[in-house]
C-alpha cells in the first residue's frame, strides 16, 4: 500500500548537503507527497533524475525499492552516497547526464526534480549551484528532454513523476508527454512565495511575459505520466 506523506522536516532529517548542493525545498516536498501515493515495493525499479541530497531516492529505498539516482553535480553524487550510508540504505548513485547513464535501462518509476527556473542565459550552467535551477529562457531545457526520453525510460505501465513551476507552462509539458504516447495529468499543485532567485529576475520575467509585474506566488506542479 502507498505510504503516508512526510513533512519537509522529516524528509530532510539528518541529511548532509555539501556546499552548492540543492537542499530539499517546497518542490521536493510536493514531489515527495506524490511519491508517497505510489505503490512501491521490493520489486519496484526506481530512477531519480537530479537527486541532489538523495532525499527522494532514499524515501523510495526506505520502502524497499531498488533505486538508481543520477546527477550532473559531483558534489550531489557524493552527498547522496554519504546520506545513503548514514541511513543504512542501498542506493546506486551515478554522475552524469541522465540520458547517457541510463541508456538501455527501463524503470517502473521515474522521479525528477529538474532545473526549471527561466533564466536569461541561453545555455544551462556548466558549474556552480545554479545548475540545480537555471534552465534557459523558457525554463524548459531539461524538462523538454525528460518529456522526450520518458517513453524510453519507462516500462509498460511505468510512471513518471516530475515537478516544475507553472512559469514554464504546465500545458506544454502535458502536450509533449501526450504526443510521446503517455497518459499525463497535473497530479498535485501548491503555491509558494517567490524565492530570492525569482525576485532577483522580476523585471526580466515581466519583460519576457513570463510573470506579472506584481506576482508574489509561484505555482508548483507535479506531473504524473504513465506509459500505456
């Protein structure tokens, strides 16, 4: 049976985070709530894309799943491995691009908290903590890749859970996943106050037509898609 949801404090309890590694935030919590609704057991093969501290991967592992996690940040990989050791859980953590590291593999459940914050930069950051959130002018550079490759990652009946901001257009994500042959829906939503990154880009976001000049709340959305 699906487990009950945990608070963000419980989710992050005892987790280490090396400098520059993304710590569990409201988006992590919303994705954890969605993950708690899924039926996970000892035969479930799980992939987490962009594991950060490993909080979500470890939540799945604690329920008996066989979990693989991948991150482009070496510090995140080290952090997740350390946290798995601290919790006494088995977790396979790989460094690199999710597509390259999972070639030929399929999973029952894929969990993703990708970078999704719109940025004036045309390309993804190559280094630094901004790799965890900056995702190009539309915020979709990584989201679009996950949508495109999801059918190759999922077994028949497999589930994708991905969180992102409504600023990068929820309807575009649903459309892309449907065109890729998946059944997709917005499963969970939550509104949170703008953080420092969005506040620092308020004028740019307004000029790009992405957000209103007076917006103060960001809507987070968990997309749930299933391979048919």
